[in-house]
């Protein structure tokens, strides 16, 4: 399997020691941490709902609501991360 690597871009990145600007890297790390925190909270809440002593209909409703809230919270962060990734890709092409 052959992989094409832009040697000029790699040399430039290795000279500076960075692929991303510090501001972009910090922002990206922050967004990824937010997504990870949301995922951990969602998994914890989901397990609690699944293991709780509820009727099956109440359990199903609770799980649907947890998923809805998780998606509602995660979507804007994921969109911001996608926009940031596009910005990084543009900067790397310069």
C-alpha cells in the first residue's frame, strides 16, 4: 500500500514542530473534550435508565429522551468541530 505525503508540507511542519496553530489546537482539544464529556455522561445516564426499576414503556421513553437531549447537546459542538477541521485543512493547503 502506497501513501502519498507532501514532503514540503511535512518538512515545514517538522521545522515548526506544529501541524496546527496553537489557537486552533486549543479550540479543537476543547471541542473534543466537550464531546467526550457528553458521551461519558450519556453512557452513565443510559446505563442508569436501563438498570433502573421502571416499567418497560417508561424505560423506553426515558431512553428516547436521553438520546434526544444527547443529540441536541452534541450537534452544535460537532458542527463547530467540522467547521474547525475545514479551517485547519485550508491552512494546511497554504
